[in-house]
C-alpha cells in the first residue's frame, strides 16, 4: 500500500490560505510554511484523509500529502489538488566579484573642461 508523508501548514500561513480565493491548477507551496508530521499508509489521498479523520492527526485545509514518488497534493475545500514546492532562486553573484565582460577602467584620468 502506498505511503504518504504528511506536512502540516503552520498557523499563520494557514490563516492566509483559508481566506485566499480558490485557484485552480497546481498550487505552489514553500517548505518554510510547513512542518513534517509523520506519514500515513493509504491507497489514495482520499484514503489517507479518511484514515486520519476523527483523530488528533486529522488532515486540515492547507495540509500536504507527499507520495513516495515525490508528487505533492494539497488539501483544499474541493478535495486534493496538485501542488509543487517553490524552489528559492539562487542569490545573485557577489558584487565584489568583477564580471569578466565588464569594461576596464580607463588608463588615464578623465580631464573635465
């Protein structure tokens, strides 16, 4: 039976999620907004949801299930929809490092006027 890793949405982002309008399509999520909370074995995402209902670990709106193949699903009002992790962009190169194609400094000081 497949296993799903559970990620709980933190309280502050959960409030934002609950008040945001529904969007269709893949939802982009940030790892910093989630806490890993164990796993559950179930035949499907809905099976995982049903298995956790009525327990302290019930899945709530905004929580994620990650399948063993890495596919993410987010719990929404309409059911489970696809999600993906937002990968932060790499920081820009250090400004102290001179780019190779930068113009070279003039060899003589400029004369004004």
